[in-house]
C-alpha cells in the first residue's frame, strides 16, 4: 500500500514501538482473507493518499502471514487482537484505535486530522 512498510519481524515491531517516543505510529492490522479488512484497507489508503503530509509514521501488519508480529502488538499494547484494526500509538500509549466497520475515511479524519495536512 502506497509505500507503507509491513512489519514482518517481531524485532521490527519492537523498533517501531520504541520510535513512538519520537513520532506517533499509525499501525494497521490487516487480514488479506477478510472482505471487511479489504474495505478498511481501502478507506485507510484513500485517507493517506489525500494527505499532503502525515505527522505520523505508518506501518502494516498482515495478521495471517505475520501472526507472531500481530501477537506481539497485542501483548505490547495490552489490546485485544482484531482485524482489521487501526491503532495510533504515541509515546508507547494507545491514543486511538478502531476496528472493523469503524475504520472509515470520516473516522480517520475525525480522530487523526491533527496528524495530517490535506
């Protein structure tokens, strides 16, 4: 998606998490086997494409292909695994998260509008 990296190793997740003390992270947990996740993916892709600049780092976790990374995210954040799931992490804390049909362009704009310029 739009040049956003996917986290394939638990060590990559650990590095991305540590970096949240410097810059927030928008993480998207995506299932390539789920139509609801495909819809959320499209909503997120459109929102990111419309942003002229983002004040957050972005990353993906493909939950089926990279189950250990997905599990590590849930454990580190103390957040029940769902997919699709969008999670904004700042300074190691969850600032906002949504799952399933709650991941919409308008919800992203409402909750993450301060983190982008359009």
